[in-house]
């Protein structure tokens, strides 16, 4: 696919991420909200009410804690939903991932096609970051309530593609016996690495993202409890 078609593919992917998975988003978002409300109730019953402060002060603290835990619970639930759905959809979008990788690598290697010189990995990494950033800007994911989560997920995909490019594709290119590198050499190197391997690596990173989301949820939820525990 040409770059405009690849951009259209990934825009549609992120739209379907919300629209096509509405039930998952609603269920996990509600689960996060319910967990937040449960935590707020426990906070009120076991921490605030036993202090027997004035009614106004007690209710103000409870309301603030409920808003804090409810909003964060919903956010972490939605984050878990998006990560889960992306992991599931990765196996459905092998072609789009291959075309994305092909375009990114081709643009990075554009200035080096026709030469077989040894290129420093640091230079290639910087070029890949710049090309990936430009592609992300072209996707125009800045608008919308879920754009922040979209950009994080696409950033994870770009990060994995960069490391695979530097460690595997570049190594394949250095094995070429031809005197000058050409576009066919770049495409062949990408095919030899295999998109299935890329999908597996991205899924591993999404599992880490799940763990980070869970840890952040525990930290943010514990703030009201810890404040009353220590002070």
C-alpha cells in the first residue's frame, strides 16, 4: 500500500478501536468506576466517619475522594479496555502492520539506498524517531477525548518497530552481498524478519503496559488512604 492508504488504514483502526469495541469499553470502564466507588465507600466508612469531624468537613472530604476515585477508576478501566482490544486486534491487522513497517523503514533508508556504507545505529535510531513522529502527526490523532490513549498505544507500536528495525532489519541489510543497497533489499530484509515476530513483540509490550496501568491504579487509589494513615 502507498502511504495515504496506510494512513487511512491506521485512522480506521483507531476509530474501530472505540466504535467496534463499545461493549468492552463500557464494561471495563464501568468496572473501573464501580471499583472507584467501592474504594470511596470504604474510605468514608473506615477512615473519615470514625474521626467524627463536623458534618460539612466530612462530606467535603468524602465528595472529593469520590470524585478522585471515580474518575481515576473509569480512566484506568478504559485504559485496560484499549490495551486489551489492541492486543486482540493485532493479529487481525498483520497486513497494515507490515505496510507501516515497510514505509517507516523505506523512509529511514531513503538517503542510504544506492550505498552499502556502514551506518551508525544512533543515526538510524534518530531518523526512525523523526519518521515515526511525522507519521503520527499525519495520522491527526490529536483531537478527541481518547486521543491521548491512541497516541500512547501507537507510540508503543513505533517503539517496538524501531528496536526490531535496529536489531534485525539492519542486521539483515548488512548481510547483503550486493555492492549497493536498493529498495528491493530493504523490502526483502523486512520480509525475512517477519511481521508475526513484530506482532509477538508488540503484544509483550502491551502486557507490560497492562502491568504499569495496574500499578498506577493501585498508587492513585491509595493516595487518600495513605494521607489519612500518615497524617
